[in-house]
C-alpha cells in the first residue's frame, strides 16, 4: 500500500517592520512636551521628553516657530501666538479674571471710568470682563464680544510685544477698517506698536473701534508674553493720559500675580 504524502505547505513569513512616526505624530510628541503649557524648554529638554533624535526635534521646532505654534527666545521655547489662540479656554480665562478682579474693581472706583479686561484671539480681542456701573451701558462693548485687535488699545498693547513675523501671519489677510480712524496700513500699525514699546507698554485709542470713545491700555504679560490686557475707557485723550500710570501699575501687578509659581499652571 502506497502512502500518499502531500507537499509541505509553505507559510509566507511576515517580517515585522517598525515604521517611523509620521510628521503629525512627531509634531504632536513635541507639542505634548510642553507641560505645563507655559513652560520654557531648551532643545535638549524637548528632545528627551519627545523621545526623538535631536536633529529631527530641531528641524520640527523651527517649523513650529515659523508657523506660530511655538516661539523661541534666549531662555528656550514656549507656546506661540497660534497655540495661545486655542489655549485661552475657560479655565485659563477664569484664572486671569480671578487675579485681575480686585485690581479692576480698584481702578473703576478710583477713576469712575469703565474698565475692560480682554485676551488676544488671532487678529481679534475677546472681552473677558467689563466694569463701570451705570456708565458701562454707554460703551458699546460686551463680555464675550470681539473687536479687531489693531483697532483697540487693548489689542495694540498686546500686539506690541509680539514678533514681527507673528504679526505678519496674524494680519496676512490685511487690516480691516472699523471706523475712519482705524489703522489699515501695516507700516503705520508697526510704527504705532514701536511707540507703544517706547512708552513702556501704554497703548492709546481714539475713535478707532467706536466713534467718540478713547482708551488707554496695557498688556498683562507672563514670561514676556502677552496673555491679556486691561484698559480704561473715556471720552477725552487728556483724561486718559492722566490715568495711564494707574493702568500700567495694575497691569504690572496682575502680571506678577500670574507669573507666581502654579498660578497659570494649576
């Protein structure tokens, strides 16, 4: 009796391969290295946290800086304007409002003027708070409302501390006019921002967002980055110059409070 034997079945061998992470994955790994979000990290620290080669990390960091997701300063890398645009969530805004509240109240009592608190969101500002009692109804702004940043003292006070490359990106679509006094030429706007820096951060507005309304504002900064701004509102440039030192002092005190350990990182 013959025994039939079948040929052995050949099973293809699948060789496991490990694919390198995609560009999106690598960018995500780098962005997640920034915890807490307002941390300043050096290149080597980011390389270790992201688990990527140093050259790869450096190349992607350059791209993220160019696009505004990160910023680069002598003390390291940090969140850029585009990241901050999405970072201004209710939690962060609540902390800013909490630290600013007593000083906003004090400003309103001492001056009798309407006080605004706002954050920068791309090319606009968003109002976080507004104090002023009965007089506040005469100012056509509202909490949660937005205005073009380049047409407000609040916005200009924050824009003054940003890199020119970031400003070019923010205003890539131009500078829309709100009133006849709104700056719609980038050269004029950048000159105004330079004057704001020379004044120590004080920004003025006269009828640029609302006819007949004048403001003085100063940015609230954490590690040199503008995170918000406060302003006083009136109807005369002279009165704004008189109260400007109070605005500057309040912005400085809020900046110090937000810069304290764990204030913006809780």
